[in-house]
C-alpha cells in the first residue's frame, strides 16, 4: 500500500454541500499520508465544477472519476470498482452531502487505532443527523454499540446505524455476494462482510460523521410502503446469503426483519381495501 488511508467521496447532485464535504476531508486528513478518490455520478447541478475547483487546493494525491453517463440509473455497482482502486491501508467512505465534524486529522486517529490492533477489521464513530427541514439534531449510534463489537455479532448483523461515513475499514479483499448487488440497502452489508477479518471497535475521539438529511436523496421520496418492501427485500436477501453460506444461526437471527415491514404492508392493504 502506498498510503495510510484512502478517502472515497461519492457525489451525485450535491452542489449545495460537496465543497463543505471536501473541505471537511481536507481538515481531517494528512495530505502526505492520505489519497482522495472522488466519484461524481454524472451530476446535472454543477457539482463537477465545484469538485474540480475545490480539489485543486488539496496538496496530496487524488483521483477524479467522472463517468459520461449516470451509472446508478443503469443499475451498475461502481462502488466495488472504486474500492479496488484504493491504495491506502485503511478505507474511509463519505457521501458528498455529508461531512466530518472534526479538525484534528480524523483519518490518522481512526487508522492508527485500527492498525494498532490486528484483531480489528474496522472502527467507527457516532453519527450526528441534521435535518435541514426541521433543524432537528439527533445522535444515531445506540449506546450499546459504543464499545467493541465481536466478529460474530458483525457476521449476524447485530448492529445498527454504523453509517459508512462513520467507519474506517481495513483494506482487505472482500467477497461481495450476489445478494449484495441485488439489495437497495447495501450500506448494511459492509460491517457484516468485513467480519471475516475481525472485530469492530467504537472510537470515542476523532469526531463524528454529520449526516445531512435534506429530503433530496435517492431514497427520500419513497413511500412508507416502498421502504417496507425494500426492507422485506433486504431480509430475504440476507436470508438467502446466510443459507447459501450455511450459517443458519445468522439466518434465524434476522427473521425479525420480516415482522415490521410486513405489518406496514398489511396496514396499507387494509386502508386500500
């Protein structure tokens, strides 16, 4: 590996926030130890020009990926391709509408914590959600996860609100199964898939991810019923994956996912009947 860390920034129509996002990365990364990879999925709001102008100020290595067509709309999973390009010992991922709330080299703090313990596959911090519509602020990470999470618990998806932007992963080869590519909630899979390389640990310093909820995201406009259907799909795909790898205990551990989603759909059907 050439660098201590790689920061991957994924952008789509984030003209209002991408400069803030990138500058937060600059404030939290050592340009001599960190590379930045920015992927803009053919934004139509001027995001690319902002990215080019802002990245020109970064003193370290960086790569800009500007596809000619929107790859998400074509169902392409470009994230795995970007991960394969990462040349850091650790990997961070953040979306262009979020930022890091810390100014003391978050990437070094989290990377050093991770790399100093060979039994860890990843580390993570809390996430502060800022609702741009209501101005409400909330903290997402459950208190029970503010410690060490075993590889077994990761493998059984015994976690929640470990948002990708709050995580630092060891750069290791990962087998992404077919169920992952069929899922709309792909973020959920990352801690589970990294469990093959060890435990996870909460880092109580290094700041936190600031998740800006604007209501303009790809999933924000979906109805409650659509969200329920997507969660049912997630449960089915996880069940399929666990059965395929022969982990029936993990499959049973995730049966609860069907209950809440199914109830929402049943209530919707009653209203419509």
